[in-house]
């Protein structure tokens, strides 16, 4: 009898909001870069004037940022 294999997909991209003190607070984790960029745009529209950061989960490299404080 074959055992069950569970594939847990690790989120590859984080979307963070930067507070007034410059700390990054987590908003979302996504697996696909195209969807992550779309979600960043949607969140930026909901939070005008706030800096949002799209970053690669493992390396923490910043892939995109929005303008804001």
C-alpha cells in the first residue's frame, strides 16, 4: 500500500506594509509572482500613500515597492 504524499507549497513571495517607524508588517504570502504583483497593485489602491513591499520569501530580496511614507 502506497503512503500518502502531501505537497505543501511554500509561499514564495511576501507582501509587507511599512509602518511609520519603517518596520515591515506582513499582509500576504503568495506562490506566483504574477499574482503577487497584481495583489500588490490592488493593495496599493486600498492603501494610498502607504509604502508596500513585495519581497522574495527565502532571500528577502525586494522585488517591488510602492511610493509612500
